């Protein structure tokens, strides 16, 4: 395992904000390690391997692909 990254560096690696990183952590999408004092004084760090795996999962996700080109409907008058 690599050296753990603090939240700011982990967020920069993912290209998101620290708040978004924390939300992903709370949602269970990114694992973290608490190196603080339990629940009283938490200090989370993130392993590079976990962040890379998250990026890979997100890049393979079908919901993040660009939407297909939608052809505009042609106008057909009702009365002709």
C-alpha cells in the first residue's frame, strides 16, 4: 500500500472538492482510514489504490456517458 493521502490531496487527485470527497466517503463509495481519536476527533486519510479504483469504476459507469444525440421532432400540422 502507498502512503495515505490527506483529504485535500485526495480531492485534487479525483478532481473534486473536499466536501464532495467527504460525501462520497460517508456514502461508502470511497474507503478511508481514521487515524484520529475515534469519533471524538476524526482524521481521515485515503489510499491511492482506493482512489484509482473509484475513478476506474466511475469511468466505466454507463450513467456518466454522454447522452445520445436526439433528433428533433419534425413539425406536422394537425390540420392540413
